């Protein structure tokens, strides 16, 4: 299995734009075109008195510039590169939100647990899908849809109660922010494992749950 560094740096990853120096518009189009992921534009950042504020207008916004702009955001998501281009042409600074529960679910864990699990998964030579790291110190492991339904029973089977671990499965009705979306002045979402042709086929949650639960248990 490719290491995290090789996955990020490998030439296979050339189809997905690097995280610096590319527009959100081009990146959103690539996600739809190359990965067949649905995308939807979210809020964006605006400079107010020299401070980056969320376009939603809430000065205390928890994720400034990285959340939906409307309640029916899920119905606006598209897998069409043409429609995605049109959307971001209207607001080029809009964040990129990737709905879960469609082509993928995401397992969200604390950053420290996520990197511990990544190291263990590499030693196991396990199959990995894309993995993001967010400025609020979370990691999202992309897996096949259905993880949100399976997760409670999988965790119980390992001897944990779902509420005892900071391990969250994001499925239908949820989303993750796609790189290079920024969270205010905190920084940008980045790839820990970049999308490549090699990880186009995502793992099932069952393949990752043991290392992730173990890491979250250590991280408590």
C-alpha cells in the first residue's frame, strides 16, 4: 500500500489540483468531473475591518466560510462539472462542500487519533480512501456509503459503546468541507491522503473501524 507521503506526492494525484494556487472553482469542477463527487457551494470569507468574517454575518460563526448557505443545500448539490462551474462562477470564493451519504460516507475522528490510526493502517497494509485534515483538528476518512448505519453495531462489536468514543459517521444529510476550503483565519482543509486513481474504490467502514476505534480509545 502507498504511504501517506507517497499518496500525497505521487504523480497519480496530478488530476486533483494542489492545495495552493488553484481556484475553488477549478477544484470543485475537478471533484465532480474526476471523482464523480457531488459538490455544493457554501459560505465564503469576507474581510470586515481587516478580519476574515463568514458571509453568513454571524461574528461568532463556529466554522466561518465553511458551512451551507441555506437549509435546502442538499437539493442544490450537483455531480455535473458544468453545473458546478456555473455555481462557482456566481461566487468564486464559495467554500466547497461535499455531501456525504451519496458516493461516500466519512468517518470523523480527532486529529491525534486519526494520525495514530493512519500509521497502524499502513502497517496493516490496509486499503485507504481519501482522508482530510481540518483546521479544527478533525480527520475525515472517506468510506463506502452506509457507514453511518453500520457504525453503532460495529463499535459495540469491538466492546465499546458508541457514545464512549469521539468517532462520528457522517452519512445522508451531512457533509464535509473539501480542500482547499478555509475556516476563517484558522487555515485550510488539507489532504492527509489525496484522491488518486489507486484509491478510487473506497474501503468499507468495517475495514477501518478497528484501528479507528482503538485510536479514539487511546485518545480519550
